[in-house]
C-alpha cells in the first residue's frame, strides 16, 4: 500500500489535517523553516516512512531514535498563555500519527485500492510500531479503525483554524518552487492539492471556511486519479515528481536543494 502512487495525495491530505491542531502546528512553525524548505521537508517525511516500511529493523530503529532525539530538544510557545511546552508531548505525537495514518487509509480506500475492513484494521494496528518509533506507547495508540474514529471524535474540540493553519492552507495551494518549475506547478499542482483537500472530513472543511464538495464527487475524482496513476508503469512513475523536482532543484545550485534533516 505504501508503494501506491496515491500515497502522495494522502500525504498532502495529512498535512492539511495536521495543521488544524494549533498546539501541534506551533511545534512545526516555531522550529522549522517549512516555508523555504517545503520539498525537503516533504521528502524527508517520505524517506522516514519508507525506512520504517521497507528498511531493516536496525534502520527503522535508528531513524526513530534520530527523530526522538530531535524532538527532545524542541519546544514551542503558546502566544496567548505564554506556556512553553515540548513538541514531544504524547498528545501532540498522537495527533500527528493518527492524522497521518487516517489520511493514508482514507485516500487509498476511496481511490479504489483493494482493502477490506479486516485489512484496514490490520493496517492501523501495524502502524502502532511506527508510533513507537517516534516515542509513543503503542498501548495508547488506536489499534482499529473504530478506535481511530473514536480518537478523532475525542480530539475534535481541540481543533481550530489558527492563523498558522491559514498560512499552511495558502502554502499548500501555492507551494514555492524554483522559477523554471512555476509553469508545471500552475498546470499540475492545483488539481493535486484540490484532490487532497477535498478528501478531508466535513469538520475540516468547516474549520478552513470552505464548503465541502459532495462526497460522491470526491470519490469519483479519487478513483479516476487512482486508475490513471496506477496505469503508469512503476519504472516510469519513479521518474515523475518528486524525483524530477529534486533533480531540477539540484541543477539550480545548493541554495535550492532540500536542507539537512530537520523535523520529519
């Protein structure tokens, strides 16, 4: 499932959803330069997921230890109360994990990837291993889709469209790219980002302040995108973005390349 091309849509959906937790989002905006290193951050996240999915146990443990070490030294400040808190608070890590896993599962199922209810529950349970790698107690992480749904119901009062979330929304609609890639962004990215955004749950649309499109319309678009992308032979798919983006950025010099590893 993680090798399926619709995972890129799911990943952007996860970013939209994760941005609606103000406390968690501050941990990102106050500790990383995501505005100027968008593709680097996205690719580091993809690399982390890839290592945990396909790497050896040793590689996965090392990747998890690196993330925990980074998080351990980072804090954020609530602008209203002045409270300073660590970005590795379990509730914050749990939100990021659940928003990510739910987005992966949600987009894949709605786009036609063959997953039964039993498969979905198994996937949610398996991903508790990745939650452990970032510092969570697996026993405190949802193990079924029903538990995942219950978690989102519980956490919903904590969600809001903060000014930082509006900034992420604007950023995801028009991500910065080197000048030679601006025409490609204008043609391809709006449809891609819209597909990710449209697949959000209704409460997320309400928080962002834009009406939710009909679910049947979104399902039809997701299935069409899934059929199209899955029809592209895997060797050719690997030459498409983000590989092309990274290659183009590399040609433009060190200032445009993804930076060193920061927050995943």
